[in-house]
C-alpha cells in the first residue's frame, strides 16, 4: 500500500495506457516522470525527483509493455527497493545495484529487460518533455536497434479526465489550500514580513493534512509586479499595500492552486476598477465553460472581455506604466503537482466532463499585479467551482 493509503483501479489505468500505446505503434514505454509512475504504479516517489536530479536513485524507469502478457517491470536502486515494494502493486521490481561489484548500469538493465520481453528491436516510447539528453544518450548506447518514439502525450491523454476518486481527493486538496489562504490573509497585517504570511499559510495546510505545499508565493506592494516570487524575508507589509497569495497544497499526491489579491488598508480607484473587471470577466468565463467548448473559445472570450475593459493582452507592452496587461489563463490541476493535464496549449482541445482546472484572471502593471484564481471541475452542462468561501473583494 502506498504512503497515502489510497487505492485506484491500476489495472484499468494500465489498460488505458496500453490502448494508447497500441494506437501509436509502441511496443514499450519507459516511464521516468514521477506523476506518471505514481499514476500507474501507486508509488509516490520521494524527493528529489527525476529530472531535477539525475542519479542512480532517480533515473531507473518503470517499463510498461503494450502486450497484456508482459507485466510491467520497475527498475530501482537498492536504496529505494524496500519503499518501492511497499508502495506499488507491481510484482516485478528489480534492484540494479544489489551487487556493487557487478557495476551494471540501469540502461544496461533496461536493455536486458527489453531483450527478455522480446522488444529489444522494437519501438520504444520515451517522455520527450522529461527525458534528459544524458539519459537518452545512455539509452541509445545500450539499445542500438531500438526505434525511439516520443510518447509524452500518452500520459497526458490518460490523465486528462480524472476518475471520481481523484476528483474527491482534488476537492479535499483545494479546501486545504483555501484554509491555508485564509490563514495567510489573517496573518497579513501592517508590519508583518511576507515570509511570515507564507509560513502561516503553509503551516495551516500541513495541519490539515497536506504532505507539502506547491511552491507558495506571497508578494506585497510593488513586489506583486514580480508575479512569481516567494515571500521575502525583508519586505514588510505596509499600509494600503496590495497583497497576493498564490498557494496550493499536495494532499494524497494531488495538488491545488488558488490565488487571491487584496489590500491591507484602502484600495485605490484604479485597483477597484481592475478587481471589478477581473471578477466580472472571471464569472463570465466560468459561465461559458462546459463540455464541448474549446480552449481557444474560452481564451478568445476572456481576451475580448479584458480588451473591452481597457486591458489588452499585449505582452510586448510589459513593463508598462499605462493601464497594464490583462489575461485570462488556465491549466490543469492534479498530480502535477503544479500543472497537470489537460495542458491547454492546444486551442482546439475541448473541455470534457471530469477535467479539473485552475482558472485565473490577471492584470499586470509595471508596479503591481492583481490576480485571482479558482479551481473547478467540469461537470455535465457546466463547471463546479470547488473553492467556495473566499470573496473577490479587495478588502
């Protein structure tokens, strides 16, 4: 059993992946990305994750085969063997370095497994968005007769529609993040360091069951223009500062992503105008989101609404002391832990029931940023906003 005590229908997941492999002519796929490993195997890898660290403990792959008669093989270092056996349903877990004198590399072991399964001259998928050049060179040196093929989209497609049990966990993750956000908002007073606000939010999420945070961000005053920044150890909140908290927690492996901006004091007329525009645009965007609507339609609608309000999404204008730059953005949430399928770069991608997303409205200025972000699940006929209680007002 994995560390969370969760159990999914892994055989059904494997069947889904095998079907996608068959459609693409793959005999096997080498799985390095830890969310994909977790999705199939149930094993939640400890940090550091590949490819953040490319090392004997992180680089060995989970090997999946298209044919049902060929069971998955999980290669691992001796260091991680016992934990891996505890955390996965996969029976064939092989230690690479049990005998240090043997000096067998993981890529030589991978080649041996593929030979054993009869696909050492077949078509093998690799996760091209993850697999490093050094990893690929090792594979190519050991598998001279293999035809390598990009296979990143297989797991993107497999994981795009969340299962009911996944949605349940994601909802709990969002509520944990919401509680953390509230704790941060309560802590944010004049004279308090940004880092103390961030700490309060993260402690509350941990208290409610999060295993870790998702790269929390806290900014105040002119630092909100940074957009992506940790809470600093030197910037104290001042009266009438804008404060932004962008936060998410990882609960049972699944992440969330919420953002709110407000004023500790009194907002300016311009800030109120922006917040009103963002709130109105955001609600209109959520109202139009339903199964069958494309990402392009949502993006264009949000763009037009922002332009009508005077905030064109022209990033070439940044940094700007004028009105600022407006955008409506979205991304999937789930195992990511930050961004998860569906990946919304494809304008033709249509929303489907069971997708979970973060949807944000943003206006960026050279001296400040105001942004809000909600988490939603696509349901028949529309969407359900998961976070419930946090208002859009600036005060």
